[in-house]
């Protein structure tokens, strides 16, 4: 897919523009001609098989890796990243972990704890959890702390690398809800990586489907129903429809469908470009 096709008018509120990005690790090309633009209020999901270069691309977007080739322009005011592992400091309490970013910005303890308490409630942490250390928290609670930590920074761009992949379905659903609420209230732009096509269908407006070797964008799917109106039935149906598309099956190295059922073009709520 040519990145120039993704050029679109950019918003005053901020944008992340990625154009013709290529990346090699020791003479092996990992990313080829990657291009897309995420604007304020948009949720993009980056979906593809293991090893296709999703994390590499996210690390280029948040500056953890140096750009070798192409353009990455981020005009958002505040970018925050959340990783697959909660990455909490083991010697700090839950509240101190949550408010680390505010401390770095020079906030005094009283103000940052006040803000931390407010957000803890929002992500479903009990006041009694806040004085606990990470090893005393379940994986789900650690993920809530990690989510609270990024939201406390009041980012306008959120970069997520499979933050919910280790969680059970109930907790995932809760955190999805929370993320979507924050995203719509704050007009957040989100670029999230996931292996899980259903997660992408549940949360995003645009799905960038990647292929491996080298990692490249094979297709871009646009979902027209607002995420707040997507119930389970819609998510299952739409995921099943996407999974019938040859380009999706090829990207995930799945065999052709044995008995494909035709997708009704008049009622489907997605479109795609290759
Ligand atoms: N620091 C590195 N040095 C050399 N090769 C690397 C490095 N980091 C990643 N790679 C290679 O680059 C490719 C893409 O890796 P990346 O972690 O970006 O994939 P991914 O799509 O995020 O995979 P997963 O879904 O399993 O997390 C892989 O082949 C990986 O082995
Ligand atoms: Mg990865």
C-alpha cells in the first residue's frame, strides 16, 4: 500500500503523520513503506501476525528507536505510551507508581496524590490498594495502575502496545470501556497494537492490517459504526466478515475459508483500501 494514499488534511489539534517509514535490523528489512496519519479523536489499530514489526513501528513513533528512513511527525502536545507489561517500579507503592509522571513534572506530593486518588477511583482501584506494592497486586490491578499512570499525564496521543493481552475477558471488557470513555471525553488520539482482530474491531475506527517479511501495511479498514454503539453481536459479526477477506487470511497466514458466506455489501459497516 502506498503511503502517499494516506495523505489527508491534518487537524489543528494535532496529528501523528507516518510516511514512507522503513527500518532495518542488522541488514534485515523489518518495515517497508509504512504510511498513515492519526488525528485527534481517532483510534487506529495496528494488527498483524507476530514478528511483523508492530512494536518496532510503535517504538519509532514514541522515539524509543531512531528513525532510519521516512518521516514521522508528531504535533500532539503530550504523548503517553503503555506497554504489554505494566512496568511498575517494585519499590514504589501503587499510588507513587501512578503519580511518577506528575512528580517528574514537579507537582508536590499533596496535589499529585489528590489527582492520583481521583483517577484510581475511575480505573476501579480501591483506596486500600493504593498503599500496596506491585508484588501485592494481581496482574489486572497492575494493568489498572499502568492505565491510570498514562491517563494522569492527560495525553492527547496514546500509544498502546498490547496492554490488555494478558488479561481475562471480564477485565479486558472493563478496561476497554474505560479507555473508550476517556478517549471520547478527551478527544484522545490512540494508536494501539493488537494481535487480536476482535479487539481492533471493538475499539478502533481504522484498522491497519500488516503483513510480515518485511512488515508492511497490506490493507486499511475503516469501520463506520461508532465504538459506543458496537455491541457484542456486531463485533462478532464484523470480525467474522473481516476474517473472510482473502487479504486478512493471507496476512495472518490462514488457509482460504472452507465455506465462505457472502458479505452483504449493502449492510456492512466497513470498507477497505489496499
Ligand atoms: N533490537 C532488535 N534487534 C534485531 N532484531 C529485532 C530487534 N527488535 C525486533 N527485531 C526483529 O524485528 C522483527 C519485528 O519485531 P517486532 O517486535 O517489531 O514484531 P511484533 O509485530 O511486535 O511482534 P509480536 O506481535 O510478537 O510482539 C522480528 O523479526 C524481530 O525478531
Ligand atoms: Mg510486539
